[in-house]
């Protein structure tokens, strides 16, 4: 277990009520984005205010026979990817307590979606609950993790929960939408877009009333190629791996933070120096609140998104002759012939 998860598990254990939960009752855990971007405005109102109003509506219509808990991230400290807190354990429905916790949130920090989902799994596993997780986020992961891969990881480990995900005011943020859609899909949940206050209220009401949905039929991925250097473009993992790559050809490349003045060519050089690196992405300053540029690298087993426009200063590349897999269902996929024309 990663150190951050150990700390989360300990914190959750200390915060859990002493009495045993009734595991026969249906249960849900609301995970709310309280990162700094929630001070952004939609139609002249702060997104956190809109979220509070939508949660008021959710609580007003909540079935008291269903237990409910609350978790939030990014609400205590700036720049801290461990800022995840179980504010209300999953227990008998208490609208007053949850409403008070939500009203006190002051958005400040990062967006650790993946570790928040893991923390939710820890909370539910400790309580021995099968539950629905309702996640509301207004952006993509900012803590060097992959929410989609975490969803698949928890499913593979037998963690029994469904994540319904609401993307709030994502606009043209295709990366965030793809991450959140994949997280919902890999856990058998639903994904909904909400562009404004009315749609957020409707989305919350909809997912709260949704029973666990069967997983979508497995749809195998396809292979695409890209240029060795694409200026202004970006890619990121979409979940899953190619199943046919030998273990001795696999390598897990940790992200590398570069000097503030670093250029994309430095990231490309890091990839070219390792035969097992097949694709790279230089994420520039300003992307996802990034204060230093970072270099991400992947081997041929990792499923990546097709090249998409990135933050100014970004760049990416795929080594010549490499077929990088793109998965449509966030699941493992055996090798297949590449599409004609590379994608």
C-alpha cells in the first residue's frame, strides 16, 4: 500500500463510529470536488455555491432509508494531493450534518480524483458496505494519477462499489471528460455532464435514483500511430493495457518534474534514451495549475488517448513504428492489426 493510502486508511479508521453499521441497508457516498477551481464562475455564480445548492436539493429528495456519507478533496490546503477528508462516514441519513459540512467547505487546493476514489473504497471496505459513489468534479486529475486505471484496479480487486460521475462545467476539457467517463464505465456507473446550476441539480437527482447499471459490453481497442514530435499536442493514459506484451518489455515510468525553463526536447530525449519508452508527453507550466513542467513516459502496453490539443507549450510524441493502443472500454485488450493509415 502506498504511504498516502496508509495514512488515509488510519484516518478513516479513527473517524469511523464505534457502533456497527447495518450492512443490509442501501448506501451512498458523495465525493465532492472542493479544489481551488470551484471558485470559478458559471453564469455569474461561484461553482461551489452552485454545488451547495444542488446538494441541498439532493438532500431534500433523499430517501431516508438509504444511508449517506460525504467526502471532499482540496478544501483545506493548497498544493496538497493528500488533502482528502471523510467528513461524514456512511451512516444513517443525516441531512443537517451533511448540509453543515458542505456549507463549511472553502475550496483551496488540488484535484486528487484517483486517490479520492481509493479513499472511498477504503471507507466502504472498512464498513463492509456495498455502496454507490457519487463523484462531482469540475476538472481533471492534477496529482499525477489516472482515475480510470484506479477504477479498473478496484474492480479487478473485487471492491464492490459503483461510481456515478458528474462532470461539472467541463466545457472543452476533453481530458477531464475522458477520465471521468472511463472511471464511471469501469465501475459500472453512469457519467453525466452538467453545464450549469439547473443541469447539476438534475444530474444529482438522476444518479441518486439510479440503480447499479450492468457494465457495458467489452469493446476492444484499436491501434493508432502518431508523429515523433507533435508541438502543442498532448496524450494521457485512458486505462487498461495491451495483454500480449511480454513482461520483460514492460516498464513503469514515474513522472519527472523538470526545471522551470525546460523545453519539450528534454522530455523527448528521456524517452529516446530508454528502449522500452514508446511515447512521451511534456506538460507545460500552467496546465492543471502546474508550476513546473513535467515529463510523462509510457511503454507500448499502456493505452493512451489519441493526440489532442494541450496547454500552450505542451508537446508529445510516439516513437517511429510504434503502434500505441487506444482502448474504448478501459479494459485490457489483446493485440490486433492496426487500422489502415495509422488511425
